């Protein structure tokens, strides 16, 4: 029995090595709001020597625009409550200005970027979020990812740039957490690629002391995550990020790292940030 198990393990490993490498990188709103940081990030992203997909958020800009229009914003557990007017704002900001700005910057750096919302090419199908006791409005949970379209784009040396606007297949746009989109795309494409998922934001990683940028937790297991939540070390927007990170590693994603956008090259090489491991 022992030798048979070894043969199966080797065969599975060889099969994994035959899969092409794919990097899925998610960038947060704070980097998008900083012109210099975004320039540096897009330069680094464009030079990743493998197939890649970029997923971007943009929450802070959307909040600024919405509040400037007198539309009050509310977040619960790091997730935006999306009423009808807020949906219009986030669609304009995410699928419009931010998406096309990022695409233009990548094109200028020699990266053949293609900007997509979830409705474009039916790339991300979602349903309206249902949660006990909380009405998230027009927030969406991912139902399906269009593997065929994304694979075709990658095969043509194009780089999909995905914004967090999805649709339900019946004409309704939905606002979906960008961390969730990155995780769901990574999980789905892990069947065909050796996927590495990188969550890039303004901090050096998950911090044990939010006031000390050097207090990076190098690895987080599921057990450690429970303790960090109970102790209040991680909260708010970091919670859905970590939940999605664990969902990804549990579904065959090769590696998940959370770290600073300016350290992207080191994250690609596994030398920076917080690694999420499943045991």
C-alpha cells in the first residue's frame, strides 16, 4: 500500500508541474488613490514573467464620490451596504474611471490589458447576497466564473483586469467584494493553472500590531486565524480578505500571500508578506 501511495503522489505532482503558472493579483483602494504608488505597482505587475490577472477594488474613491453626492455609506464587517444609488456610484467608479485608468497605465507599460466587469462576456455571474439579519442591498456573491473566456484571453497573451461589478444574468448589476472575486477566480482557474494569489494593499502584511508596520505575521494557519479574530488583532476589511484567502488555499490554489503593493516583486518570489497556509 505504501509504494502505491508514493506512485500516486509522484504522478499527481508531475501533473501539477505540467500546468502553466498563473498569478492573480488583487490591489486595494489605498494604492489606487495614490498616483505614485499606482504607477510603481503597475510597472511591477506588467513585468511579472507569467500569465496574470489583475483584480482591483476602489472602495475609498467610491466612498468619497458617494458622500460628495450626499449618499451616506455604511460598511458591515468590511463589506459595503449597496443601496440603489450606491450601486450607480460604484459602477461608475469601479467599472469606469478606475478600471480604465489601470488598463491605460498597463498598456503604457507594454502589458496588453483588457478591462472587464462581471457582465462583460458573462465573466462573473453572481446572485444577490443573502445574510441573516443584514440587508446588503445590491451586493453580490459569486456563482460562476467564465473559465473559457479568461483562458482564451490568457492564451492570446492578454491580461484581464477585473473590477468588482458583477451581474445576475437577469439584467441586474451587483457590487461584489473584490477580495472575493480574486479568491473565486483563483479557485476556479486552479483546475487548469498553478495559481498564486497575491493580495496587495498598503501594509507589509497582516500585522500583529497595527501601529507597527514591521510587525508582520509571516504565516497564518486556520487555528491562528481564529485566535487573531478572537483577540481583535484582525478586524474590519482584513476579515473578508483572510476568509477568502483560506477559501483559496483550501481549493487548490498553490500559494496565497498578503502584502504591500510596493513589495510585489518580492511577493511574487515568496520573500515578502504574510503567507496563508491550510494546516
